[in-house]
């Protein structure tokens, strides 16, 4: 079967994709980003695109037709990335082995000796992989190089601190793993020193991290797989910003009284911001809020619950610097009973006290409740648990997952829960603030990469229209430069997922419709419409 041959080639050539999907056959490998390997990958993708184009979608049933579209989109997107964006040539973060090492250390999908054997292979590959990175990288954006210094330092700490702990479970492998770990740490430290030297030698900004309109719009098309164009997305985002502004003003009046204006919103948010966790209590608070959200979903019969484990933990150092939280779920091909990790980043150790205070005013007790809805219940954790239960005729949906659907469902879940009263008016205010943030994210994404939005104007938009704390806004400015098109997935995905939720047929209970929406893995919303017949 054409689809299975292409999926197999993708898994073999992308060990990160295979590991995240739950296929552990390539867990002893790192990605090969050398010139010869990239050329071979391009040739494989070109052959795959040709093979898919020779199939007639009209001759397939609905499920197969959607799989054909998903696989075609995945292959075309990969070809575009390797030929047009070429991040491996200018973004050092693309070369960080940390996530692939952490996947073996943290998730017990197999006994320690099996994982350590795989880990030895990946550790042994680190020096060559980083030598390839030094030979390949050129004209790096300064912000990417600075972020990489922190992340690669975190990867070295991961090896130093966690590999030895895992070795206590299989000491017979010490002589094989320890030397590879030592060499990997040395290579990482050498790479960080190389980055620091480059940063010190050139005080300028380096390569412009902004893609420009042509490449950004092309990447957006591949990322979103939607019929909406960039101009329409921007028009809808400005309109949504106005709509939500009126709603948050009304909610603020309900909480603290006064006129329906921005000053009243700030008074209400300041009141809520005073109730916040700190670096020592934030993970425990997230655990409490997960229990609360689970009880609420059960009581309101919103979606079928699962008994899968979800572990809340501090975000590993190597992953910090881009987002404040993430959900790391077992892949759809995973056969072991392993947990989902809901990770939250504490504040960096070098932050001054006023910035730490700003961060936790943003991520106050009520915002953490809303964040837990997004990342865990009934957001990413529950949605991805449902997705893993999908069984199709091919493995296409295991590797071709839609970011707009995943993020769209999580944002829709925030609105759903707050609308039904989860956390009361305080969480409703935070959810509306997150709606403003999500909408501004899409505007930032486009304005930064296509219209050269200055940092001062971006900060004014976020702290003004978005009511964000300075620290949150500064972090989002960095994220807009470090990434492109991903920040648009929240608004576009939410818009499309909410429309599907609103199309629930008469007489179909809410839980049944939500279960149906989650029963097809993670296809782009336009394909989910096809599968649901709406």
C-alpha cells in the first residue's frame, strides 16, 4: 500500500517523529542533518509526492480520502520546509538532541535496560550531530542563538543529572552508557562555547528571524491546512479582538463595578493577580486544578473521561524559553501504559524579583485553572488520549496530526468550561484574557513576520489591548521571533473547531458530539467536517 510505504519511510528518516508517535524502532538514532542526508530526504519526499499524486482520491472511501489528503499535506509540508525554509541551516534549536534524550529517560515505555541501550546509541551520536550542526549553521538570528545557549546547557544538565539516576536501575550498562554520556556532555559544552563565541564576536542581531510575507504565507498555508487566507485571518482576528474586549469589560463590571472600560478591566485583573502561586507551589496548584477540572467535566457530562495517567512536573531545562507550559502525550503508536506529562516552567533563576512577581501575577491561581483546562482537562491531555484510541486502516493519522485542531480544541475547551461556570467569574475573566491573547497571537504572527512590526508596538498591543503583564508580553515577543505560523494555530483552530461544535445535530447530546469530534485522531478541522458529515 502506497500510504504505508510512505509512512514507513517517514518514520525511518525522522527518529524524532517515530519516537513521538510511539514507534521505538529508531530510538537509538538522532536525526541526520548532513548535506547528503538532507538531499536523500528531499528525494524520498519527492518520490512520495509523485506516488500520492498518481492516486485518484475520488476512487477512495471517505476515510481513505481524508488519509490521502493528510499524507499529501504532510509530504508537501516537509518538502516545503526542506527546500524553502531550511531551518537546519540557520536555527540552532533545530539541532538540540534534548527532546529525543528526554523521551528515553522520562517515559518508561520499556524496562530501564532497554531504554538505556537506546539511549547509549543516541548519546554516542551527539558529538557527530553537533559537529554537523557547526558545519551547517550560518547567519543565525541572535535570538535563536541566545535561546539555544540555554536549551543546550539544559540538555547537558539532563544527561548529567538524569542518566546516572536511570543507570541505578540497570548498573550492568554503566560501562557502555557512561562514556557516551561523558562525550555527549563535552560535545554539548563545546557547542555552547561555540555559540557564545559567535554571540560575543558579533553584537548585531544576526540574520533577521522574520520570514517575510511570501515565505510566511506559504508556511501558513502548510501549517493550517485551511481555506482561510492570511488577509481574512487578520480581518477576523481584529473583529474578534473587538468582540472579546466588550465581553471582558462586561465581566469586569460584574466583578468590581464601575464603567465598562479598560480601567475597570485592569482593576478586576489586578484583584485576581494578587492571588498567585510561586516557583515552589505552582506544580502543586496545577495538580489541584486538574482534579477540579476533572470533577467538573464529569459532573456536566461534557466528554467521556479516560483513566490514563497524567503527571504534572516542572518543565525540563532543555525545553524552556519558548512556552510556559506544554502537554507531552504518548504517541498513537505507543503500546506501553505510560503517562502524559503536563509540564510547567518556573521562572528563570536569573530573573529579578520584579519580573518574577510579574510572571506570577499573569499566571495567578485563576489563570492556572484556565491553563490546566487548556493543557490537560478537557484540553490536550484528554483530547490526545481520545486520539490514541483511533484505529484506522493505515498509520497516516499517527504521523499527520493537525496543530490547528489540537490547539483549537484546547481553546474551545477553555471557553466551554468557563461558560458553564468552572472557577466562577474569576476564571471567566482569565479565559477572556486568554481569548484576547490568542487573538493577538495570530496578529503578532502575521504583523511581525510580514509587516516588520516593531517591538515597542508589539508590546503596546499586548499590554494594552491584551492586558498582559510586561513579562508575559516580553516572552511572547521572543516566541513570535523564534517561531512562525504556530502562533496562528490557536485562533484559526479555535474558530474552526468552535464552528464544528456549534453544528451539533438536533437531539445529539453534548458528550456524544464531543466524543465524535475526538474520535478521528487529530485531522485538520476542514477534514473533520467531512468525517462528521457537517
